[in-house]
C-alpha cells in the first residue's frame, strides 16, 4: 500500500493560508516568509546564516533534483526556519549526491511544504511585502484552527526584532590557515559568515574568525593586517548590534584596511553615521544587476538582504560607488581617505555569478598599499 504523504499549511499574517504536502521534519515553525529567485544553489541557500529567522520560498518550480553534497554547505547546519517549494525531487540524480532534499531537511529538524502555488505567493509578497508566517504540518483530516493561528501570528514580532546575529556568530576565536606561513592575517568579524567568504580569503591570508561582539581592544591584540565584516541576518540597527559591532567598527575603522559584505556593508555605513531601512521584500537570488557609477559598467550579482542603506544619510567623506539597476538602492560605498569599502552583494557567490570576485583581490591590494604585506 502506498504511504500517504503528510499534510502541511502555510498560514500568513494577512489571513490567507495555503495547504500542501509536508516535507522534511514534522514540527511547526514561525518566521518571516521571503522568496529567492535562484534556479540552483538551494543547498547554499538553506545553510546561509543570513536566512536565520526566515521561511524561504524558492520561485524556481523544481528543487532538489541534484541532491545534497556536504561540500556545498555554507555553514555547519541548515539556517532557515522553514522551506517552501513548488515541487520537491525525492530521487535526485548526481554522482556527488549523498541524500535527498527531504532527508537533509528531516535530519536537521526543519519543516517544509511543497505542492502549492509559489508564483501566487511571490506576487503576494511583492505587493504586501514580507509577511509573518507559520508553517504547520498536520495529519490528514485534522487541519489546525486557522483563526487561532492568525491570532498567534499577529501577536508575534518580526524575527528581525531579535538579535539574530548573536544566534549565528561564533562564540570564540577560530583560526583558519592561509596558503603559507608568510600570509597576512585577516580578521573576520563573524556576523553569520558564509564559508565561501572564508575560502576566498584563505587563498591569500590566514583568517582569524571572531565573535560579532568583539571589542576594539581585543581586535588590536590580535594585530590583523585587515578586517572583513561579514554577511549575516537581521536588522543592522538592532540595539545590541549598534552597541557592539557598530561601536567597535567606529573605533577601529581608521586603523587597518576594512572590507564589508552585505550586513557588514550596512554596519560600516552605520559606523560612519549613515542610516538603514527595511526593504519591502528584499533582494534574494543570483540575478541582481549592479552599476558602477564611475565606470558605467554593470555586473550581475548574488544577493541576500532585507535592509538597505539610505544614500542621503551618508557623510560627505563616504562615496556611493555602485547602485542597483532595478531600484537604485546603494550597492557599494567607499571612504574618500581611508582604505575602507563595502558591498551590499556577495562577491563570493555560492550560489550565483562570479562577476565581482576580483573584489577580494582589491582588498588584498589595499593591504599591500598600506605596507602591511609584500606584493
């Protein structure tokens, strides 16, 4: 007899609910529903710490067809709270696949739903903005009381009201060796760093990974040749983040070359006196066009963020170097005098295009020009 698949419902704060088939673990979760437009890279998305607190929906209709391979994890665990797909592949086909998407989610205790209209939900998100949601598995014939669920959703704050950075940052200093003993030391302020950022840095540097709330004095004791401020989840202007990471950057930013990525870009902007705001539905996927305002050159970039920097809030000593072609949001800044720059997108990709990977070489050359390492 054929095994009956479990049922699941995605309930949203606007009162709508969509029923489908349960996938992965069978436990309820609350989060913020966001969508990702990538056609591939679902494993990297699932394990990206920037998605902490969120229920991620993939707009591409078939997910899981090439399976799961541990080498593509961007952290040590699945980071999303829940997952939404149009159709899941239970029998992947790839020589490196070690398990299916369903098995990956189930082992991690992450619930998911399939067999629902993700196009409709994406359109709803584009109109309404990101929505609070519950993902609720249930037994056939015994759906949850959606009126009670809706009341519970409306009582809960958005996940970014939490200090999500604290949940994904390392708890102690971690050293990762570079290519040889003479390599420079790059300190990474871990706000939820992806492993491919580490891999890109380790090609030319020894990496010192430190917690998000490290102090400026403790950074100085480690004597880095440069500082990378990583990607991460949540609101860059969360009070605990302002009190720790942003305050530390404000104190240390003039002492060594600094590069910021995604949340790190927003934190550096705040450290210079800028302001951030929440986007209606964010940028998540591998197809975001970015234009350099000096050269006119465009790049296709990988992005994953729900907040952006207000360009008119930045001080005169900070230039907006790049903007998003679609909505003209700030994509890169640089300081006119200090060796400091940051980008809203992900030059390390994983997943996504590699157009902007040379930015890591720019960071290395900044340290060279400051006499911190040989050419």
